């Protein structure tokens, strides 16, 4: 089959030359080995495939494909292939000459769900071709594996593939009351609103991040370092150019920290083996690239759950595991960084701001009872007996691992838990010593981020073990129930037709907000993994609530999870932050948080706990457990100045902090009556700048430089704030207005208004139902059944809002596009007595007022 080139034009922020491309279908080869068909088990035919079909099947020995392509002019072309995920590695060459090129586990530029399977674009490099007919030959590199091709494209310039759209095409998707979210490629020209200016010229250029006297993160020159952070894996499989664009995309939206959630351990679980070279390379590339955009890096080198990693708990007590860990980390931090112009090792580069010792492991979690058996149990018991002797505890009893008995713990269980706490803390302190003294690395250290088998009895022990280091962390996701009724494990990584889910806004169900945290006084606090986990439709609130309550409570950083693409995700995935409502809500929220536009509250609870009460497993005055009942537990300290447990709603009034090894007589609780009104259903921050109305599902913000509302706006009528009023026809959404010049909104000369509503994939369909959450406990819930997952593009509920800003100095309005560039869309401003009003543009997220 012969394919001819069709010139197409893409219009970006600035005019570009005509972008020429050649597109051809995978199911139309000029020759093939014969076993591949256009109707096969990997979901062909399907509407989300180019031309409705792909060519595929199981590869055989000698499997090949050939295509004939008409090239209009000599030159270099970027070569893209649309295929089934990472399956079907292949080699190719042009015109039966030159070296073969291989495509194995290269970056997936997008992923579009079919039925059980998916299809993705990937890069196959740059090819130099002469004018005229060219022959492409593809050969399989594996036998009896999925081998599927949907489409191919040659492009002579910049292009970001998206679903089955050819260069220059839009989907044309329409739906009454919604608009298609299809952002253009970003040329990063100067006419955009760009939050890059919030970052340092080069991350760490002024020295290592430090910890202030009050526990806040500071830059090397002593300025506040408030983090708007992300978890990313783009550095693992994208090339250097893509990673650089990723950094620009993030910095533009206010990001100043990335986390490398790594697996530094040797492959196949060998403690004697070398570190994972790919992970070291990814770390070096990430640090060198991100710091150029003023973005710091957090490095988390070990995750026990990852294939081949040392098993749970081993790093805390097993000498061989600890020695291997140190060897691997030394390699990662001390090698010259080939991607850095000065070849500075990562461990000597102040762009590395936080070192997280390990991810999601603890002696206090249920995994302990599974892994501590046989020889392992014997060896850790020997350590336990030695510890007992050192602490003058009589006898050599067995370790008590009955984590389910903590509410009625005897002395043997208490002593086991104390041993676990001191063991973890000793390891955390030793890692920091190792970094400082052996490697000469000045990075701030965070011990971990995990939960426990009993959050009331054990979390303070876990956090005390972290207190050996400067930064305390937690991973905590926000979301409802999600059940796959046929394949239960898929709920952890996929969203399928037939799944069930609950869908409630956190303006109503607020107790499991990630920012509801017991912070250790004098230590920084980060939430190193979190997002509003799909499926769900109340995601516009996420950036608003994260920024507002992080600022109020003094949380230093929230790390959105997870990014795998340069920019936006093309459609719905399970662990998502790059959706229109979440990432689209970053600019104003990130600016507000990082600029300190919301006051930090005074501590609503300052609790001091002597260590013996931790060893006795006494309950704190206020636990992080969302199910904590302040009336249920009578085991609080008899020495505390507070004689009753504390209402969990206090987390939304102001900071909750704890001192370990303190004097319980110094515990202080602010009077909550002025702030918590259970009759009205409101919780007011002790700064008076935030009010959560959990009866109506509405959060109101009224700081001098930032005002807005999120939740069920439509039923609230006109929302009147000191300088902003909102009248919404949308049932749900978020509106946030921030002064960009440091002045109050009422006198600011530059104001960003950000409006987010709901997003869902095109073709998404659900139906209400009641479903079983857990068959064993017979727990049921009211929610929804997913009838169709849909796909590209995202659809956005059109804005239906009238806004009034009490600022007489503002004269003009510019509608910004998804990449924050001015558009030609007009906004009619109406002069009011003390300011101006306007109808929000229906198909936009941002308006810049000046």
C-alpha cells in the first residue's frame, strides 16, 4: 500500500511553519508474515482505534511487517508508532539498509483504553529519509507474545500524539452543556501567564534546604519553602527533550518539587547485587533537568512492595539488608552526574532537598505478622532479647505480634511495640549519620510515610521513630469505595466497565482529608503521595482544599500522585493528577499556597506526651484515624491537662501538634466552641479565613489576597465574600480569585480568577445503584455502576457563573487557554459601584483581570 503525505497546519500561540505528516494504518501492510489479522483478541475492531481496527495477534518466529510510504521531501522526520502498551517489542529499519533500531519499553505518550486492553503512542526516534518511496520493515523481537499495531506517523516537526487524531486534528466531540478539553502543544512563549517566576533560577543555587526553628522548610538563604509537589515517572522512559518540557510544564503551574519514587535495590532480590542502574540514571536525569526550572527533588530509594526488593521490615533490623541498602544509596548519591554540566554528584547537589529513607514500610503494620516467621522470627527475637537485657527487662519472652489485641495490650505486647519503635528510630538515625558522615550529604531526611495496624495506639510510636529526622511524612489518598465485582485486584490499577464506586465530595465527608494531620512540633511535615483517586466527579475541590488547609495547618508540602506524561493525561486512569480538574486547578491554588496568602492558624491542640505513655500504648487526645471516636477511649493520659479526647473536627480549625518526650501538664487545647457549630454544620478556622459548611457541602475562603468557594455552589445562592461574590448555575465546582501582585484583592492590579467544574471522559456513562463493598462483612453502599468508561477527549462541564469583584481599579479581562495563553475570547465587563462583574466564559478555566 502506498501512502501520500498531506500538509496540515497547527496554530499555536505563535504562527508556525506548515507541519507535514505521513499517516498510515497498521492493518494495511504491503507485506507480512501472515499470522496477524485485523480482527483479534486484543480488542480489534474498536471505535478508539484509528480506522476502527488494528493489526495484531501472537507473534511467531520470523514475524514481520512491511509498509510502503511516499516521502514528499528529503529531511528528518520524527517517527511515532501506535501499539498495544509495552507489548510487542520490535526492531525496524528503512529501505533495507543501515542499522536496525529497536523499540522495547519506551515511553507511552498516551494511553487510550479499549475493552480489557489499551493502545498507546510511542516514539521510535528520528529518521532521515530521501524524497520518494520508502520501505519500512518491522520484525518481532519476541515469540508467542502480543504483537499489535494500530497506526504510524512521520512528522517533520513538533507534535504530541493524542489518541487517533492526526496532526492538526481536533476530536470534534460535542455534548450539550460540556466542552472538549484539547489543549494545543505548548511553545512556552513569553505571552503566557507563567508561575516559573516563583521558583529559584536554579533549585538549590543558594544552598541546601534547611529546617527553621519552628519546623518550617527554608531555602538556602532562609526564605520559606512551601512545596507544591508531584510524583513523576517521566524520567524513566522519556527522552531528555521530553523531560525538559515536563519540567517547564510543571514550573509554569507552580510546582517546585518532584519526587522520585524509586526501586534502587538490585534486580531479582539479591542483596549482593549491584544497584538498579536504570533507577540511578533516572535520578540523575531528574535532578539535573528539574533544577534548571527551579524544581527540587525528593528521592525515595526503596519500596518493599516492589518486585525484587528486600521484604517488608527487613531494612529496619537485618544487618545484611542494611549493608546492601547503604551500598546502593552510596552508588546513587556519589557518582558524578553525567547530566549535570559540572558533573556534581546528586548527594552533593542542593537541588536534592529531601531524602526519604523508604516508602510504605513499618514494623507496626500488618505485613509484619506475615514476614516475621521461621528463621527471620528467630533472628529478630535474638535482637529483642539483647534489647531487653540492655534495658534491664527480665526474661526472654517471645515477641508478641498480635496487632489485633492492641486495645487490651498486656506488658508483653507493650514491650514488643517499644522494641519495634526503638529499632525503627535507631535505623532512621543511622541513615542520617551515614548520609552526613560517610557520604558528606547535607540533604534533609524523612524517615518514612506509612500507616499502622492501629492508628490510635501505634501512630505516635511510628511518628516518634520518624522524629530522629527533620521531616515527618505520610502517604494518604482521598477517595471513596471502588469495587471490581469480577476481578477484585483490578480496582488497584484499573477502572473498568461494570465497576462500582461511591462518589462524595470532601466538603461533606471531610474527616479523611489528607491535611488532617498530627504534626510533630518543630519538624517539617509532607504528604508524599496523595490525590483524589478516580473514579469520582468531585475533583475540582482538590487543589482548593489542599492549598487552603495546608496553609492553615502548616503542612509543608503535598505531593500529587502520579504523573507519567509530559503534560496532561489524555483520559481517565486510576492514580491520576494530570486531569483537567486537578492539574487545571493548580495555578491559582499553588500560587496561593506558595505565596502565603492564607494565614497559618495558632495550634488548636498542643499535646505533650511522655515516652512511657507511648510505651503503654495509651491513646492520644486526637488521632488521625478518620473513624476516631472522641467519646470511645478512656485510656488517655491521667497526667494530661486535658481530661477528655478532642473532636476530630479540630483538624479544620487549626494546626494539631504533638511533642514526644514532653510534659503532659503543658498540653493546651483551644476552646473549640467559637469555631465548631454542629447545629449549623460549620467549622471555622481560627484565622477566620476559612469556613467549611459540611451540611451544605461548601468551603468558603476569605483571605485578603485570595477568596473563593468550592463545593455545591449552585444550591448556595449568591455567595458573598469580602471582595468576591459568586452566583453559580453549576451544581458543583470551584472558584478561586488570587491577587498576583501581593496586594489585597480589593486593590490588586492583577488578579487570576480560576474556575473549575467537573470532568469526565467522552462517552463516560454511569447508573445509580446499591452494591456490596465487602462480601465477608456484608458492607453495602449507595453509589454508581460504570456502564461505559469512554475515552479521549476529556469533557468539561461548561461554566455557568456570574462573578463580581469589589475592585474599582481593574479595567480589562483576558481569557486564558489551558496553557495560560491569552485567547481572542471576549469577556464583557460591567462596572459596578465598587468594582466590576462579568459572566465567566463557558469554555475556559482562567480569566486574568488587570
